[in-house]
C-alpha cells in the first residue's frame, strides 16, 4: 500500500472571514482535510474534504462553520494538502 504524501498550511483569520475562506478552500482540488482551531490551538472542527464535497453533506458543515464564526474572534485554519 502506498502512503499519500501531504503537507499543511496554516491560515489565520477572524471569525467573520472563516466561512468565506473555508468555502474558497473547498473548491481547491488538492485539499484533503480542513481543521479549524481556536486561539489556544485546540481543534474545534475537522472537515474531511472528500466528504464535504458531496453537496448534501455540505449544509451541516456550513451551519457548523457559521456557529463557530459567531463564537470565535480569531482562529487558525489548518489546511492539509496532497503533495504534487
């Protein structure tokens, strides 16, 4: 079995930018997972992009993101990408 090579990128955003930034990231082809962390570095939400790309499953994710955006002032989006 071959192991997929990945790398991570961190994006710091305000709560108001969270939903739009994640929506934009969901359309990128090489992203495997998106992790939302609070200012303390604690994981609040993990989104496997292969699941979130299915339209019907995206609605609960969007609702959760909206709730998180209302609760956090600043957060970090950790993006796990497939290496080319």
